[in-house]
C-alpha cells in the first residue's frame, strides 16, 4: 500500500545501547547478539558489487548474522496513487500473483538461515498486500510458516488498502497469525482523496476496520495524510476526529510529500496544484500532536502515535537502527551494518536463477555513516537516544569534540535536551526543525574538522 | 616601401574580426587553415561573446600597381566600455575602415567610433559587409552613412568578409585612399603606446607607433608620464607571428619588449622617448582611464574561510596582469567580510572581469551591486570623490552630492521611439535631440545619470526594441541633484552593499519595492528576519521574513535511510554564491535586486 507507514523490511540485531534500556523492552534482545558491526570484522568489500546478491555478502560476515525482523514487499496495486513512489505495478494479473507468491517462498527459504527463531517482528508492505486474495494469502502464509519461525508475541503486520479488505481475507490473515493491520485511510474527504488519486470510498475504511476486528485482529493502525492541496485546518481536524472515532491503536499522520517522479510532483512542477502554505502545514502538525495526545495517544515518533504499548515494534527497529532482513523486489535491508536494496523489477525477480534477488545501492559498514544514521533515525523518537552511548560512538570515530560542539548551540536554542533518563531528545520546537538539527549533527560526525 | 597605418572600426558583431582575418588570409599572412579561427581575438571569452577586448597590431604586405605596401592594422576593442582604448588605438592610425553590416545598418557604436576617428583626423573608408546575406540592403545602408556621417554613399565599398568577395578591391582602395604616415616633426624620438599585453612567456609586450625619430634595440627608453626608464631588449612586428627587427622608424608600427614587469607600468596613450635625448613634450591625448563602475567581490560562503579569500586574491592579481584597466583594493565590510573593491571602465568590463575570475581563477564570487562614483561637496567647500555609498560622510557635512551624467545616444526603429523615450524619462533622462537616421530609424540623444543605466537599462532597451536598439555612452560631467542614501538593514544590521544613493523623490517608493523583492529573495531562516529601509537614520519601510516553522521529513522508514541521509548531506553542503550577513544567508540574486529599478 502505497502510503504505508511501515513499508519495508525486517529486523534483527540491536545496538548495544538499547539492550539495557527498559523503554525498548518491546523488542526482543538476545544476549551476545552483535550490535553495530565492529569495524574489524572481515567483510567482503571486493565482492560488494551491486549486481550480485546479498547472500554473497552476508556469507562473509562472521559470525553469521541472526536477524529478528523481516520485511516482505508485495509490489502490486490495483491503481497507482498519485503521491506514491514505492515500487508497485498496477497492470498485473492473477498469474503474476501466483508466480510471485511461489517465488517469494523460495526467497524466504534462502533467507531463513539468517532469521532468528522466533522472529520478533514481521511486516508485509507494498504495494497493496491485500490485493492478493484469500487463496494466495493462504499460500503465502504457508511459505512463511515453513521458513520463518514465529512466536505468539511476534508482531505481524500487514498493510491493507480499505477497498481490498474483506471479512474472508481478514479471517485468513488472523488464522495465519497476523495480529496487526495498517490501513491506508489517508483522508475521509472525497475531494482530497481525488487529489491524491486514491480510489476508495471513505466508508470502506469503516468496513475494513470492522472486518479486521471481527476476525480478531485488534491492533489496528490507520494512515492519514495532511497538507493536501486545498485542505483546510478544519478539514484536517475533521479527518482526525473521524479516524479517532474508529478507535485505532495506532495512527500515522504524514504531511504530504511531493516525491520526485510521482504524478503529483509533476502536477506541482507544472503549476497545476500548489503546496499547502508552510504556516498552515506547521499548524496542522501542531494540531495533530495536541489533539492525539489529548485523546490518550503517545506521540512516540515525528509522525506516529500509539496507545500505550502499541508502538509499531517493527518500525522501532528501523528508527533504532537495528537489523532486518528484506525480501521481495525493491525491499531494503540492513544487517551487520550493511545496507542494500533489492532491485525494483518484478520481471527480474520472477526469473532469477538463484533464490536471492539481485541488489543495488549496497553500502558496506562504515562507523561514521552508522552514527549519522543512528542520529537521523533515532532522534525522530520521542524517547531520543542514550546520550552516553552517542558520545561513545562519536569518540570511537574521533568526532566527540565536534559532536559536542555541534550540540552546544542546539541545546542553547532549545532544539535538543538531555532528559532525566540521560537521553538526547528533540524538544517540541526542535521536532519541527528536525531536519536542520540532523544536518548539523550529521555534519559534525561526517566532518569532525568543520 | 609605402606604409599605411589603419584600424577597422565597427559596431559589435558587424564583422570586424572576420574582415581582419580575411585580410590576413588574402595577403598570405596566415594559411587558410589558420584563418578559420579569428586570430586576433585570443581569449575564449572574447570569442564567446564575439567581441574583442584587447587590441593587437598586425603587419601584412600587399602589392598594388607594382609597388609594395606595408599595411599595419590595429585592432580595436568593439564595445562601448572601451572608448578610451579605441581612441588611443585610432591615434596610432592614419585611416580607418568603417565596417557596417549591410543587413543591420548604422548602429550606435558605428556612429560613436566614426566620430572618434574623425576627431583623430582619420581618413574614413566605409565598407558595407555581409553583402552575401539575403537580408543585405547595401544601398539603404549607404544612404544612412551619408545621412548620419556625411560620407558620400557612392564612396562606400562592398564586401563579404565571409566569402572573400570584394576584399582584394578593399586592399587596393586602402593603399590609395589612406594617407601615408606623417614625417617627423621634431628631432627627438616619440612613440605612442596604444596597447600592451601580458604574455606568460615574454612578459609585457608594448604596442607602439613611432611618430618621430627612430627606436632601436638597446636604446634606453623613457615613459614620459612616469619618467621611468628601461632598456629596449626587443623590437618587432606581428605578421602575425612575432618577427624581430633592429629598429622601428618614423611612421612604423610594432611591438617593444623591455623587461617591464607589470602592466601598471605601462599607460595606454603614454609617449615613449629616449632617455638620452628626451622629447620636450609628449604626444597629445594621454588620459588616465576612467573607472566609472565599482563593485565589490567577495568569496562566496560555500568554501573554507580564509582559503577562499586567498584564492580570490591570487585570481585578481593574475587577472590584473592581463588587464590593468580595472582597479582593485582589499576591502572589509562589516556584513560581508574580506573582499575587494574594484573599479571598471563600464558594466560590460565588470561582467567580463567577474566571469574571468570564476572561469580562469576558479573562485566562486559574490558580487555586490555596482555603483558609480560621486563627487561630494562638503560644507567647508572641499570636494570628495567617493566610489562607495558607504563612504558618504555624515549628511550634516554635505552641501551637495553630484553624480556622473552621461550623454547616451540610442539608435532604434521608429516604432520603438515612444517606449524608449519613456524608458529614458523614467531614468531621470534629459531629452537632448532626435534625428532621423533613415526612413525607419532614429537617433535619440539624452543626458542621463550614469547610476540609472548601469544595471538593467541596456537589457530593457534591447527588449523594448526587440533587439534592434543600440546605444553608446560618454561621460559629460558631474551634476548636483537631490540625492539621498537609502540604507538597507537586514536583521537590524546595515548592509552597505545593499545601500544605494538615489533621488529623494523616488527613494521611499524604491525602498519599499526593494524590501518586497528582498523578502522574496531571502529564504526563510529559523528566526524571523526584519528588513528595513532607512534614509538618514529614519526607517521608511519595513518587511518581515517569517521564520521557518517546520522542516522535518514526514516519513522515514527502513527503505528511506540511504536516500534521506544523502538528501540531508546534500543540503548541508551549502549553496553556491551565498553570503552570510550576520546569521542571514543572502544569495547573489538578492544582492542584485536592489538594482532592478522600476517595474515589478
């Protein structure tokens, strides 16, 4: 589902700094698990060609990684929404679906060797995973159970587009072990749905939530988009109220982003639509937080809100820079400090001779980059990051002085604080200007002499 | 042997350089292959802009009626900013070929250059070029020449420098129609310096015309304006390859090399004489080149501090070796840091220098808006010449501010006359005269404050006349007016580079308009930025740039890490051509907004 919050990928391995943090208790932590890849690991730099597979890279990692999160990407949609830049195909048929599910079975079998038992989180995103009907889902679930070990407390999320949700399908998912659905709702206004080229009826969201609940899936997340061209503050408040009326456990509220290459970005560049006023967008952001916090949600990430204990454990793995495996075309993985992305090509995926897809954008471990990413992702969380451990990471790459120097003005400007848990966090004000804060901290890490 | 010293003068792009090449080719001075490139223009930039910045002199030989002629032709700069250089080059000549594009007709610099030639008592030989083109109207253009310059239409020659048609006839004609150089009028040696260039290998090469006596290798020469002396180590002619000679005699043109270190030691228009037997009086006409446009160059904020300034300093020094006609001095501005304040002959000259600094010097330069010099009459009757509004003394000491006034001559099609006059009026122009050039075009004369035309006037003229309007300008003096300094404050700090001296009647309106433009040009920062315009300490307009309230990536999940990280890294690199004023980042475009007078 194109809008989806959690898209991609899977998790395992954790930064050591988390292991002792009670606030990460939702995540399984195994003793002795490798944290961020130490640099003296022997890694196959030479083999790191982007036309290979991740298997050849992971083979050389000692000890063999054991990853506790997994992301599966289902690259099919009934129709491409105009703001979406995820890899997904609309002009596909049932045959493609059948071939894809079988193919993913092969990839899961191969990936299984790197997955810990049981898995902590499993996330199936897209595309529109729910476009596969009940039969194909049964078959996909069979593949998953054959190669991936799940526990009762494994968080298993499936992204769903409301118009594809049926009571039958929800029953199949629930029976298979799915315990969380993330529904792409976006807005309840038919006008704004049209702007986004979302083809569902607002009422189908209500029906989808009911179907999931009836099937026994209680943990429901809704995705919403604001700052849609023409949308007023009042209309957005109305969207939020309607979403709250469905009693979700989790909400993801995103300011509309004009991703390069999407039809919406093209319309913008041609002057056919205009972005929302910058001040209005800021007002919407602030309103969202106030209203959802008042309604009992925890604003645990920039755009994510949860009832107590209902944070997305899978997405937390991303924000905490932990490890996850990734299967399916265009899915991105992160294991032992290595990042990669499977090639975004269904036809290639269906016809490779190995079970592993070919990859692009391979990045081998690099401590400064790892720290920059840790900051950029982790500070999005309300809980922030353990300050001492950040200092230790900076120290290790000779950037402690510049990091502390960069923090000074940010603390003075009240953009960041070190809280009573000794965590470095963005303030409410800093949150609004997070990108600028990240930029300053990242450049201190990348270029300690600046 | 007969000698003919002549120049080719023309409006820009009327084919002067092509004609020069063709002359070299037909006299076998260069091969056909070499002739493909325009030999006399050596810099890339000149070629790209199709203009000649520096003059050179080339000697070729031609046989006419069995007699051998030494033809020295002196190339002149083709743009309005180089008036003085053109006039010095013309002084070295006895005749001038006036090239007019037969598809375009007489243009502003055709007229200006023709008058310069006449002022120097040169014989004019009008040539209608580009007769091979379909749009050629040689008869009409010949009539224009007769009408405007008083040269009989039937005297105009016709040629196509491109195809070579008419070139031989032209060579013959100039042997006949141009007078030979005059004989010595005094016994001492006098040579006119009409150009000098810096050569990486050979140092300074000085181009001279010998008016009296003889100059020999080994002579101790003296520059009459400075009194400095050097030994002449080499004399020669460019044919166009350098060909050494032992001496240059009366009437001849050539180059001299005398281990002169910098172009600052050579003044165009100066007279060279012999140290042992100096002339009593220099040749007439020498002037200090007038710098009429000033601006500051600063290294942009993108690079490392300090290092960028050093790079800029080196680049300016190096460029100055090649072009002594601009001045520079280190300058420190509260708002912008360390840079250079530079003086130029005109706007084009300024742009050329800026481009060459960036292209040849590899520095990223922020340029402040150009200003003109002002004469300040103080209450104690002293007169102060300032070239920077920042240097304006406290107004309680100022009796008068006088600004440079130029006479502009505009040639444009009849149908644009109304709009052009409106444009001149809006720039405080004073109408002088209007003449018909032909049935379709007219010449307009105005007197205008230089400050009003240094930025966008020429572009506006071009657009009003759909490209057909041309213009020339000449300084006629300084005139007092009700002028005030309009100061701009960004975030409470006066930015002198944004300050302008303007007319009191329009100052407030201009201040308001300027702030609105500035507000659009300066990006939102994390804090609110007040913009103020003030006259004499009194704020007359105010605008506010609101603070950025939200700058946070909405979605960032596992698949986004690499791309979002790279996006953030790219943004942190900082933008080119930006300058920090206090804690506000101002772009080059924003600086230039102060210059766009008039219309929204």
